């Protein structure tokens, strides 16, 4: 399908940010977005890049009642020699996995990638220039059929919005503080924990607010069955360095298979680091802290790339990690991925795609 483009008139275009240090995350959006509709029996149709506008939804649109909604998070980088995407096909494929699990239609990979390319190039003047800044990309699919009654919808809207961003956390690359909850759970076996579905994030908000009020950055979720094993942080996958081993939770269906997670694992292995994808209990974490074996911890995700963890709150007590400092492996991984994303070094894995 050909993608039609309708340009926003000059008088409707917004002023671009002048101070990249104040970009924040997810507050500023560009002038255009991509839309495409789906109807059962017809399939996807009318791919369009148009001026960004409010969506027109009936009050009974099924996404509003039964949470048929999925999304992805990606970034475009203004780097050395051009504009780059980082492993976009992995995000596209993961979105199609989410779509299948929520009984939503698949999207052709080539069309998806072309929509990204055209939209980003149209909005390339919005891509910030500073290191650590980027153009955040949010592909989203929602059920739009106006109907009540629990069943998969027959109509959907797929759209992509973009906006310039700086650091995800106010701390930047400084170590964050993590709150471990044993009372609440994020996802259970057989559920949708391995999908990027809006409902997963809604379920996480209550515990996240508790953590925030207590002064912590994120929640570290444990498994929903035994409330014992580390799973993931609210917006990221979680890693611990215990002794000489880098440990992260296995992909057993309850956590998101992060693109950055996979990048961290592959990079670390290429450096000769011993990597284990295994169950890790909080008892083992506490023993490693007490015995001095826990050397560093970090979270990984598209928004923050790699975020060091300097402290864990567990069972009423704070437990510093590496004296609250960023670990050497954490810093190396962050810098290496960042340089690949910005085209500042060779890309031995073929992760970087130049679109301009």
C-alpha cells in the first residue's frame, strides 16, 4: 500500500524546543502522526501521515471497555553520519506477538518499517542533537469497534506518534532507588506479561504510586505465584552482577522480552562475561548483598537504555548496592549501546539501521 502524506499547514506547526536540557520524557509531540485502519474482511487500509489531531472514538469503542490495546517504544537518533533506528524489526515483531495474544490483527513488517521511515524523515527537524537525546516513537494499536459485549473487535486503528525526549529518569544516568513489593503482582503465568499491553501498566500503577510516595524510582516485581523470584522493574528488565555472573530473569511468559535486554545479553557474552538467564530469589539477592558478592545491579529498556540501581528497599530496610555507585559493567554497557545507536562506533551485530 502507498502511504499518503498530508502536510500540516505552517500556521498549525508548533515551535520546536530550544533547550534540549529541558526536554524531559513524553511531554512534547511533533506535528504529524501515522494512522491506518482495519476492518474485518477488508484488512488494513488507508495508511496516512497527517497533522496530529485528537482521535475520534465512539464511547463504546472496545479499547475503552475491554483493554484491547497494545503499543511499542522505539527511538530515532541523530548520530554521526545520519539518522538511525536501533533494531526496529525486533520491536515490530514483538508488537505482532502482542497483537496475536490479544486477538488483534498483524501488521506487515515492511509496511510498518516504511511508515516509521516516512514519518521520522518528515519530522527529522524535531530530532534533538545532544547526546542522550532522541526522537521517541510510540506505535499503538487500539480496538475501535463501537460495541458492548466481550469479544475480539472487528475494527482497529494503528497509529504512530513521535516526540523529542531527553533522559527518562530525573536522575539521568545516576543510580536509582528500587522498591520491592511482595504484596502486589504485575503478571501471572498464562497471562499477558510477555506482551506490551496497556492493561499490564495499569495494573502496576498502584504499587508504583506507593513506591513514589516513599521516595523510590521504580517497583521491582516478584513472581505472582510464590512472590519470591525477581522478575522485572516497572518499565525495564532487571540485571544483577553476583560474583562474576550477570543474572537476569528467564523469558517464561511473565516478563517482557526486552530488545535492550537481548542487546545487553549479547554484548556481555561477546565480552566474555558469564550470563545466566535463571530464576533469582530475593533471598539470594539479600545473601549476596550481605556477603559482598552483589557487585552491581541495573535495569534495561528502550526509554533509559541502561539505568544503574544503587539501592533496593526490601522488607522495611534499605540495602545499598556498590555503595550506591554505578558499576563498571553497567557503565560499559550503557556507553557501548549508546555509541552503536548514534553511529559513533562499529556495529558488529547489525543492529543499527540508517534511514537518512
